[in-house]
């Protein structure tokens, strides 16, 4: 039976087609129209889909070119279609990306990660961040024989860390959520209720966690016999190659890594102390595509980048430039009511009224700049002088265009 609509043969209204074919319009929550543009999701002129991305630029399906400040939710640290990464992936695909045997790349990349991540003595690969954090929690529960978790951060969409509709109450009840950087709250959670299997925290939420909180987590986990897990999906290969733990020297038992690890190819891992990681053999953590070679080859190319260049320094410098240029334009335009905040390497746009941010993001997109709404902006190695110049030229025009409308919303 032939399909009613052949590939490449249907109308170009990708937004309508996406909403018809895909619940919410996109399989990645943060790329749904509502997540990209909020109340401005239906505005004419905001791009919905892309055809091509290279360096720090994206070309939309209607042929417009954008400077990207969100870099695929931080999955891309070097740049889109980086030639070295692309070559590595093409070679891996041409050599047979899977077989009935594991590939030697799995061993080589595991060994390389053990060299660069302070907490890593062993490694298990997975495809996504949610899988990696679920695996870390499973290992912690297996090694301790306990169920309760103390958590702070975002860990992906899986049941264990979600309060979304459809998650059983019994699963949610196993997690005590604590506020970021709050030592007394963490200590109170440790002293209340059942002994925890793990403390699992993101070591950077809007800012790098203070030494006091990370130390309290390390000492608290040791005191009660829990596994300390740092979720470094966003921060490894970005804040430092070895993550926040390489910056602070406070080393967890397990860490999860992903995103910039493979410059946008799907690869994540749980890494950690061999004595804890060994519990992976006592439970069942496995996926058919876990060690598929294109992601591993991408990671090897990224590791080579980090060997040759101060990639994290370059990402921080790019992020700082982006924040300075955009932040200055926003300071000069107080009627917009949006601020640039956070560490240069991953910073955010904040507003008292979400509608102000929606208006800014939509207007910037109409003028060739992709800003991420409700999450971080990420500097990449590929952000260059031409991109900074484009932003510096566009932003004053964007904020001026918003003046009448946003002044009507009242003082920020
Ligand atoms: C800290 C952290 N952990 C886990 C995840 C989930 O990763 P993924 O979306 O690849 O499943 C994310 C995604 O943004 C994240 O930022």
C-alpha cells in the first residue's frame, strides 16, 4: 500500500503537519512550539523546523539563517556538524555501527572517560540522560538494598524522578526533594524517614553549588551509608571536561554524563567507583543500542578536541560574550523586563512576567537569533566574531521593536 503523502512531496507547513502527526508537535518537550515560544507559539515569522545546522548557525525550512544561543539544549559544545566529529561518525557508520559483538570503541572510550572524570573507575554507556540517571539510581538501590532517594535537580522524564500525570504515587513517595544549595534542608532530609539509597543532585542549577552544600552531601552520604550521585549530564565536558567535580574537588560515588560528551550524538553514561558500579552486574541495566558506535565515535572525537584545545575555556568565553552582548542590550532597554543571569558557560534569561520573555524570544527569532526560553543559553566553541556581530546588530532592533507593546504591559 502506498503512502498518501510521499517524503518531500507534501506542503511546507511543518508546524501544522508536526502538530497533526506528533502529540504536542515535537518528541523533545523543550522543542515543542509552546516550549520554544510560549504565548507566541503561533506568531507568524518564528521558525518551527530546520533543514541544516553548521557551527553556531541554523537554517530553517524556509531558508532563513539564525545564530543559535541554545545549542540543542546544551547537547552541542563544539559546534553543529563539526568536521572532525562528522568524519568520525561517518567512519563508524561505514564500518558497521552495530554487530552481534560489542565494538572495541566501547572499551577505548570507557578507558578515556576513566582518565578524565574524577569519580570514574568504571563506565556503563546508555543513550540518553534519563537512561543514565535511572541506571545510577538502580545501581545505588542495588548496592544499598534501600529504596528512598534524596534528590535535587532535573533528571529526565523517567518515572523515578517525575511528578507528571501517569507516574504511580508509590514511585513518587520514594523521593524526598530538597532545595538547591540548602545545607540545613539536606541534613534534615538525611535525618528524617528511612535511610536513603542515594543522594542525587545536579551540582549546577542556575549557579555552581557551594562547597558547603556539596561537602554536606558528601559527608552526609558517607554518614548514612548512601551513594552520592552527581548528575553531570549538562556540566561534564562543559564546566570542566571532568565536570563540576573536577572544579570543586568534591567527588561523588557515581556520576551521570551526556549531552556535550558526544557533541549532539545520542550517548550518555553512568560512571563511578568500581565497588559501587559492580552492582550493575547484580541487577539488570541493558539496552540494544547502548554501545552503538556512532555515538562512541563522536565521543572519541570530542575527547580528542578536549586533548588539543581548552574546549571548556572556549565555551565559557563564547558564553560570556553572548551574555555580555545580550545582557547589555537588555540593560539599555528596561521596558523589556528581561535579564541575563548565571555563569557564562550556561546562563539564563529571566523575567518577572513570562510573557515578556516570550515576546523577546519570538522577536529575536524573527531577527535571526535563537534564544532559549525557560532554560540555559550555552556558549559553544563555534560561536565566532561574525555571530557576535550579528547578535550585537540585531538585539537593539529587537528591543526597539518591542518597546510599544512591552511598555503597555507596565513597568517590569
Ligand atoms: C541534568 C540533566 N539530567 C538528565 C537529563 C535528561 O537527559 P535526556 O534529555 O538526554 O534524557 C537532562 C536533560 O536536560 C539534564 O539536564
